[in-house]
């Protein structure tokens, strides 16, 4: 299994380290040709407007939209969730999300960098201890469509969702030190 990590900006190295620990062949995706060869993709946290601009300058916007819409198993975290959303409620005027998830998000909805926190999350289908949810300038999911399944909540708000073969988290599982969420996604969406 070859798993890509969008490596334009943000926490791509941390996702790659988790994938390496799970024994995956992980590649950093920076150009469309690299995207063509992967069986799954992780979109990291970072800065969503910067990632959007880099999708344009790298030529990845259209191929990424096409592959994800075509069923490529994809897991987006934090800024990656914003990039895939259908609506960004407080985005910049020139910010164009990919509209691949039927959700409306608010950037930095849980607060600025100084308001970062970690909270135990009960994740549907994940056994054992609660999952450590690391929230850093995290987006809030304000609305989710009928086809969106909520896998975890914090303060009664969705923080981990799935729509088809696309998963998205408001938090950073790659920074938690816990491999279970990456592993579950790969087992359920790629290995199945």
C-alpha cells in the first residue's frame, strides 16, 4: 500500500512519521504525478489559505479534487478539513475550498494558538482508552450534511467525521503519539 501525504505546507512530516511507524510506504506529494501513484492520501494541518495557494501553484488543485471525488481514501486534519469543506464561514475572499465534504467550518473556531488544548475523545469503533485529541487553532464544524457520519464529538460538536471514503478531523491525530486512528482509517478504507 502506497500512502501519500500532501507535503506543500504544515504537519506533513508528522503524518509521514506515523505512516512509517505503521509500516506503510509513505510518499510526500508535491506534484500531480506523485498523486497519481498513491492508494490513499493524508492532508495535514497547517495554514489553509497557504495550502490553497500552493495547490494552485503546484498544479495539484484539479487532480486532487478529481482523485478524492473519484473515491481516493483521504484523511484530512485541521487545515486539511478546511481545504476539503464546502463552506468556510470566515475564510478570506480569495479562499476557494475544494467542496469535497458537505460541511461548513469556521477557521480557528476553538481559539488562537494560545488556546490550544488536548482532550480525551471517544471515537466510534475505536477500542481501548479515549483518543488524545490535540486541538491547535482548530476549525469548528458548524454544519454537516446528511451524508456525513460523526465519529467523535467534543462539547457536542463534531470533531471527527466521515463522508464516503473521506475522513476529516478538527484535531491533530498525528501529534497525539497514538497510532490507532491512522491505523483504523487505513484498515477500513484501504486494506478492506
